[in-house]
């Protein structure tokens, strides 16, 4: 028993140190940093939707460095081909054979920058990597490194050269976040301080990849009571009632909410999921999957919050 308690305390300290370190780079956005860490702990992928220049790329890079993970960034454009992402086999005369040259997807943290500027074929290649943790090249399946985490950024849909992501791909992202502009004090610190991208080079890894995998396993061990499952099912049923959204959540989305709530509980140094955990992660985990009914007069996140207020606790 004492050993389990000591292990839990050590893990909590590591996760706190991880969030603290990233918060020195992404100033004034601790809640979003915790959501990003929770998404990774839950084994999901993250979509960040925001205007350029608010720190999306810097957040992804700081997270990878702080976890000692291999980081890769790909700028998605309309002419990006699947081979540019997953790699290609090139004939080498000295070896008299084709040799596979892996693409940027063979990293542990992949930043897919401005994902909604790419075409359907490239989107499909990324979809296989996200879902299966593998890619298929010339009929051969190649496994991706573990852990594998995609952070995709998406520009607002009203900007030139952007295309809406298909629902099937949105559903593969466990969470969708918005960083937003910094508050006045945080922006002053950014203006007066060191360049944040340069500061990343001074970061050290506060956790190893193996410790991250152990933390992901610890998430699965977080207790979920029957009453909590009743509450989650009531929320899922509400999304399918037709009162709030055009279509409801899939079973996969419900499982994702539970994984995110478990990760949130672990970050809160608890070994059980509370209703507050579910309520907290719900907007980040389901709003991007749902379309409010006509005449709702609210955005997706606001509609989710209104639905939560209407569903009684068991």
C-alpha cells in the first residue's frame, strides 16, 4: 500500500513539474496546458483551433522537449502529398535496391500545422496514422513509434485557403482547444522577456518516454463508479435527444470523454473520477463533434454547457 502511495505521489510531482515548466514558455495559459497534458495522458490526439501567432507551435515543441520525445513539424499546404508526410522509397544505386526514407510522421510528437489547408489524400494518410499508429507505404505496413501524439492546428474557416475537416477526422481528435490572446500581464511578459522559441532550447526533460507510458497506464487504473457511468450515459443520451444537437455522440466519443475525465482526475491527484471531471472535459472533448440544432443561438461550446446545466446529477 505504501509503495502505491509513494508511486502516486512521485507521478503527481512529475506531472506538476511538467505543467509548471511548459507554463514558463506558454505564459498565462495554464488551463490549456493542463488540457494538452491530459489529452496525451489519455492517449488521444489534440486539435488546436486559433488564429496564427498565439503559441500553438511553441506549445507542441515545449511539450515534446519536456517529455524527451522526438518532435517533428509539417506545414500542411494544398500541394502536400501523402509521401511528403509518411515517406517514400528511393532507389539507391550503391545498394541496388529501394530504401525507405521515413517522413515526418515517424516522430513521437507530430505537429500538423494548419491541417485544414491540405487535400483529402493527405488527410487520409494522417487519419490512418492517428487511428492505427501505423502507415501503409507501397503495400507494406510500418508501425509508428510509441508513444505517438498528434497536435494539429487549424486556422479559422473564414480565412483564405482553408477547408473544413471531415467529420470522420474531427472525431479522431480527443480534444479541441483554443488558446486565445494572452491577457495584458502575460503579453507584457512576452514582450519584455526572452523569445519563447529560443527559451525552449534551455528546457530539460522532466519525464522520460517510459514514465509517460507508465502515466498513461495509471490513467486506465483511475476508478469510475457506477453512479458516474450513469451520469455520463445521461449526458450522452442528452446529445442524442434532438433537443440540443443535430446528431448525438457516438460510443467512441463517450469512451473518449471517460478517458479524458480519468486523465483529469489523475492530474488532480485523485484515483477516482468525480462528476466535476466529466463536466470540465466535456466542452473540450465533444463540442467539435457536434452541431447545434437550428435556432439554438449559441456556439458549440456554449450549447454543450447549456446541456450540462440541464442534465441532473444522479
